[in-house]
C-alpha cells in the first residue's frame, strides 16, 4: 500500500474517532438537566476554599456540561469562575471550558 493511501486511511480513522467522541459528548450534554441547585453540596467548599466532598465532585462532573450556560449568567458565573470555585473544580478533576 502506498504511503499516501495509509495517510488517507489514518486521517479517516481519526475523523471517525473525533466525530464519535463529539456525538458522545453531545448525548451526555443533552441528558443533563442544568440546575445550579445541583451544586449545593459544593457551596461550603466554594465559599471557604475547603476540599470538596465526594458528593460535590460527583455533582460538579454531572453539571460540567452546563458550565458555559452558568458562566454566561451573571447570577451563576461565580459558581464556576471564582478563585475558590476554580480550586474545587480542579480538585474534582473537572475542567472549565472556554465559552
């Protein structure tokens, strides 16, 4: 097989993987109900900077597809972007998206 054919096949395989991942993310995001009150177990950690509880981290991971929506809302922006919130998000292994 020619090198160019191998490159085309590799590019096609990579594209399939990317599209499959995006479809998976879209399905996961559509299954989430964006309710900031779901992050109530994190309020203590966000306000004090304390280590988040396992329940808080579970809720952060569940609500992470909603972060852009929260960031765009002035009433909820601090839930995700305050310095302590960033510590909680990082401690939970969640990333804040670029919105």
